[in-house]
């Protein structure tokens, strides 16, 4: 079976040709985990999506199906039967579970996409390390934590890497592959091949704070918030400026709403703790207030802007 060049060039893959990873466990059924599960399933992998919360899993199934419909519309324009087949087959490759220890007994790759808290990630990896097969590769989708530190609780540091996806996962073509000093060549090659097999473009980077994209994007976003707080320009005008003057698809404040202020703030606070003298990482007053009020952005219906469902 060969890849269709049309689908690959659009960032989608439809077969598992060339990669040895057949079953993927995605842990965390939130925004990122459901996107990762979707792209793995639509490229022919069997996927089990795991979350502590049953309701989250039901919601994820719904959002994956909606997103698959958008993808199918793009891939199979005017080919209704093909589009339907693509959706049905992709959905059929995804199962859900809340029993992680059982799921990892038979899996080739675990991609962790749970809350951005080191202690929670440590607990998860130390629980599954003794249960998963020797050959299973572990990866974290962390936005800002050290992969070396996450991997430190396991005995498989040679089979550990970072796989950093971007939101929305079905659309954004990049995956940052983070290689820690212990990551073996075999593991690195497998995750690079798998990233290509799911239709993404991988880049390789070291385990430095924010890797490549977030190290550049987070300071930009923070500066935009500070600019608005000072009253230099309104949120709307800053966003228009960056879209029309710098070619960004979303303005920085729209993007902050889109990513979620809890996520962005926890990144900034974490880096501030680590690098207290760097003014770029000083947490922003307005974002702290939004989080305290539960105004987390698009997902809660309000952030710097208001959203209707
Ligand atoms: C950032 C600093 C803070 C750090 C926080 C951590 C962040 C993290 O670690 C890294 C990130 O993710 S950083 C964040 C990185 N992310 C960014 O920077 C994102 C920047 N924003 C964008 O790239 C665009 O605004 C979007 C693609 C989001 C929407 O595009 P638009 O033009 O404004 O609106 P549109 O017309 O609706 O959609 C266009 C096409 O996309 C399709 N589609 C959309 N969602 C879909 C889904 N869920 N499923 C399937 N398909 C989906 C849609 O069907 C349409 O297809 P068509 O065939 O062309 O009609
Ligand atoms: N939001 C983004 O734009 C973005 C982009 C790239 C990477 N990330 C990273 O991806 C990860 C997830 O982010 P998200 O935005 O999808 O978060 P989210 O809050 O949408 O989802 C996290 C999910 O993990 C579940 N969970 C928590 N602890 C768990 C456990 N022990 N076992 C199983 N499930 C558990 C929660 O119930 C929740 O459904 C974080 O590390 C984040 O930094 C986020």
C-alpha cells in the first residue's frame, strides 16, 4: 500500500505504510488528546483514547467526529460515499477507556496529553512504566515542561521523546520531535517516521524551554497582552495589526483565547519561577484575573473576547 501524494501534500496520510507503530494509546481526552487520536486514526492506526473522566471521553468522541467531517469535506469534495467511508473507518479505529494500566499492556506508542503539571505526569509515567511492554515508546505532548524531567521517573529513557503537536491538531502540520540525551537512535527514527505517517512535518529540537515554537510565540503573546494592559492599543487593533501587518492567521490575543488562559498562564508562571530575572516571563495581571474568574477563552465562552457556541 502506498501513500497518496495528494493526501500527503495536504498534510493527511491514510495508511500505516513505512511505520512500525500500529497501536497508539493517547492519554488525555481534552483538546489536544482528541486531536492526536483523530490524526492517528485517520492515518490507519488503531487508537485507544484514555481519560479519567467518562464524560470527557464521550465529548471527545463527538468532537472527533465533527472534525473528521470537516476533514472529509476537504479531502473528498463531491464524493459523498468516499467521505462517509473515511469517517466511518476512522471512527472505528478509535476506542475509549478509563483503564490506562490495562490499555498499555498492548501498545506500541503512548502519547501523553494530560494536564500541564509535572507531578501528575510523573505519577502517570511511573505507573505505566512497569506494565507496558519493553518495546513501547513513551512520548509527552507537554508545551513547556522538560522532557528529561518527565522521563526521569521511568526506566525507559532511551525509549522516551517529546512529541509536541499544535492546536488545532487536525489542521496544524508541524510536530516538534524533542530528543533528550538518552533517546536512542531507534526511538528517534521511529517517532520521526510515525510523525510523517500521520501526515505531519516533524522538526527535531533539543529539550530547551518552549522548544522552538513556544519559545518564540509565548513572549510575543505576553508582550501583546502587556501592550493592551498599558492601553497602547485595543485587543482588537493589536490582533488586526498582527494579522494584516505580519501575516499571522490569528492575532496574539485571539490566539491566547484559543489556546486557553489556564494553559498559557501556567506556562508563563512556570518559566517565571525558573527564570525570575527574565522580564519576558513576568505573568500578566489581566490574564491572572481572567483565570481567577474562570474566563479561560474559547473553551469557556469568554476570554479577551466573548464567544457564542
Ligand atoms: C501561543 C502561546 C501560548 C502557548 C500555549 C501552548 C501552545 C501549544 O503548546 C502550541 C500551540 O498549539 S500554539 C497555537 C498554534 N496554533 C495557531 O497558531 C493557530 C492559528 N490559527 C489558524 O491557523 C487558523 O485560524 C485556524 C486553522 C485555527 C482556523 O482557520 P480560519 O481560516 O481562521 O477558519 P476556518 O475557515 O474555520 O478554518 C480553516 C480551515 O481549517 C479547517 N479546520 C479548522 N479547525 C478544524 C478542526 N478542528 N478540525 C478539522 N478541520 C478544521 C476548516 O474546516 C477550514 O478548512 P477549509 O478546507 O480551508 O475550508
Ligand atoms: N492547549 C493547547 O493549545 C496545547 C498545545 C500543545 C500542547 N499542549 C499540551 O498538551 C497537554 C494537554 O493539554 P490540553 O489543552 O489538551 O488540556 P485539556 O485540559 O483540554 O485536557 C487534559 C485532559 O487530561 C485528562 N487527565 C488529567 N489527568 C489525567 C490522568 N492522570 N489520566 C488520564 N487523563 C487525565 C483531563 O481529564 C482532561 O480531559 C498539556 O501538557 C499541554 O501543555 C496544549
